[in-house]
C-alpha cells in the first residue's frame, strides 16, 4: 500500500531527548524515521538547536506541540519569533480541557468554553497564516466523551474550525474515548496528521504498536486517510520498555502491519 512518511513524536522519547537531543535524533534517523514532531517547552529545546540538529540528520520538523499558554494574545508574537528561528511551519495545539485542566478546570467544563476556544483557534490560525505557518489540533479521549446538544466536542470543533486547520487524529486516544479512527478518517476532507498511538482495551497504553493486544486496525485506518494523510506520527505512551527500544519496536510494528505481515 501507499504509505505516508513516518515521523516520531518526541513525547515517545522525551527523557532521552532532553538528556542529549543531537544524539537522540541521530538514533531516530537510524531507526528509519523521516521526521520528528517536537514536544516540550521552547526553553527546553532552543530553536537553533532544533533547526540545526534536524537539518544535520535530514529529519523533517513535522510540527510542534505548543501549549495553549504560548498562543495567547500576550504570548503569540514571542512564540512566532521562536517558530521562525526553528524553521517551524506547523503548530499543533496539543490539548484543551480534559483532566489536565488546559484552558479551564474540569469543574468549569461547559459548551461555552469550547465556543470561546473556537474563536481563539481561528485568531491563532489566521495570525500563523500571515507567517506561512499552519495550525493543527490534537485530540484526547474527552473530546469524544463530552457531548453538547447531542454532538461530541470533537464534532463541534471539526465542523466549526476553518477547513485549513489540520486534523491531528490520535488513534489511541480516540479508541479510549469510544471512537473509531477508521470512520473518522473516512469522514473528513481535512489534511490529516495521523498520530499512531497503540492502545489496548485490556492494558491501556502499555502495549506494543502492532502487537496482538493493540486495538488499532492500522491498514484500514491508513487506507481510510489515503489522499489526505500527510504524516504518520508515532506517539507511544508504553512504559513496558525503554523509550528508545519502544520507538524502534513502534516503527517496525507499524511497517509490518501496513505491509500486511502476520495477517490472514
């Protein structure tokens, strides 16, 4: 099958990356990944370090999970200056709401909050567009579990956001929330960054990508996203093995699944 390029979400190997970013990226390249999606505070990873290291390894900077606080009216201009230095072209909102209380506490959860976020998301998208940068949104499980007026928050967002906002669909989080990644991919015309996250209905995120307990149907999901999926971005929260070994197993397991190995 026609397979989009595969990148690694830095969250998967965050401790190694913080300890030695250059060495970690060199190993990521050797594993066969074609890009890196950054995660973490700008102060943790200087823009020039990210830009120069990824260029040296010929790894694409697919995007950066940039916290909501860095995209506010009083912070976004400094953030944009950082993005320019890093050579960043895609900014991903990693989370809003949920048990982490990003933007609002769980006790403040209501439909009006999401309507407010929609206004700010559009303002951020428009400002980034002036810099030839794109915006995306990354889901967790709660966007599928929270409903207002019979509609999931996920649907409220994606029927209202500008069609140029990238859908970064986290497959494991979607399954945890009771959704079907295949149906979501088939039902959108947006550009997709597919966050390939293994998930087990028995063991949660402590499962190998492509393993027998992984609830993802990788071939059907990628096929459903065909023509719109720009990147497959591996992000694993598995704590069973070392971060780097887990990253190796992930890309191997994903490639095997997409090749149809081990299937009847």
